[in-house]
């Protein structure tokens, strides 16, 4: 009998791609989402990709009665928790909102799981928990030093998981610290689709490429990097989704808790991505150099060895594939 995975925030960018990979791996999947940062028609597109109806419920992780109802309706074996706010800048302006959604929402999920006798959870965390690098690449034992309410909310949730397992050994968890997800599914039916001006580099460049934004703002060209722009570790969203499948499989098969980076170990600069996207869309894209943003650092990339050794996880897609798949996605959306 196949196992059932509950995806919170399963209609969002990473959640929707993880849904596809879970279905491909033979799991039954239930989505819950409040669609605050996802479009309702993604459900139809997931059905088209997987050639199967999607089981989903509209609701919020802050609604305890809703969560209890979902767990009563489905025999859930594990949860992958994506539902959260994720914009660093916004979190500085609205720290209470981030604590409520990210921390209280996660606590609600864990309470609903406990009441239902479900003790396996994969938690969507972030490499921003590490803060300023003491050394590179980031390893999982790097000092934890969050510098934004968003990062702090993820640290709070990671801490809660450790304390929960200390209190009850039935709990098993996988904490996955992402670097920078990018790209879209090969079908061009799902991809990153922010409701307003993007916070992340690739979707911003994509909107420049489609003419929705006039130019890319490059925040600083005097960093200690090969071309002067900031370097980050970008990972194709399909690779990232596969990492979740491997993580939840490890929990279900071995009941083995883990904390892992999901990245490539390769850093790409702002100009690297801009040039790759120009190749994908076939045109030169305008940009303007501006001052550095407060808090930005020179380089930020993962040591992926632990995920490779523990899960057998390895990113297989490079920057050109990320940019081409993104362009295929935004071109289809714009022309549909």
C-alpha cells in the first residue's frame, strides 16, 4: 500500500514541484493551501502533469479546526511543511506576521499531527539561518546566526522540532536548509509565479525579459567576487523537489532524523544569471547598477556533501537549464 504525504503550501512554487515528484515516486499526496501566494489553477495544471486528479483542501495552517478535519479525512503517514511567508525584507517590516504564520502555523501542524498519531515531518528551512559566513562553503554545523525575522522564524521552528523529539522519541524529522531555488518544471505548466514584484533574482529577470519590468537592478558591483556582483548557490526547483522525496523516504523507511543543506555547491553571480537568461530568451536585457543593499554578503553557497552521502541527493541541472526552463514557463504564461 502506498504511503500518503500531506503537503502544506502544496500549491506554491516548491510545493507544486514536490507534488509532481512525490506522485512520480508512487506516493499518494494531499495538498492544503490557502492560496495567499499561489494561483488556484495550479491544481488543474498538476492534474494535467500527473494525469490524475489532485486531492486538495483550501484552508490555513492557523485554523486548528481545519487541520483536525483534514487529518480526520486522510490516513497521513508524513507531512512536508512548506506553508510559510518567505520574503526577508517583508519580514523586517512585519515581524509579527512572520512569527504568526511561520511559527504558530507550524506549531498548529505539529499539534494536529500528534493528535492524529503522525510523527514524521520534513520541514522547509533556509540557509539564511547561518547568517554571515564564518567560512565557505556552508556546512550543516556552521554557526546559526539569523539576521532577519524570516530566518529567526525558521530557527525557532528547527528548535521546536529538536525539543519535540527530546520530549517524545516517536518524532522523526528532516530539516532541509535550501539555498536559492530557481527554474521551472519541464512541462512549463508550473513555475515561480509571484503575485507582486519578485524578491528573488531569477523571477525578477524573467519579468524584465517579458517586458513587465523595465530593467534589472544590480545592487552593488564592487563585491569581492570575479565580476563584482554577489555570488549565490542556485538550485533547480526540480532537483530541490527530489531532495524532499528522498528526505521523506528516509524518514518513513529508517525513522532517521536529519538536518541537511540542499544546494549545488556552485556559486553563480548576478551577471552569470543575467547572461544565462539572455541566452535563454535570445535578447540582451537592460540593467542598472545601484548601491549595495544592507546585509548583502559577497558569497553564499552550500557544501552539499552531507545530503549526497546521507540521502544520495545530487543536483543534476545547471544554471542554463534553470534559466531556459524559467523562460519556457513565463513565455507560456504570457502567451496563454
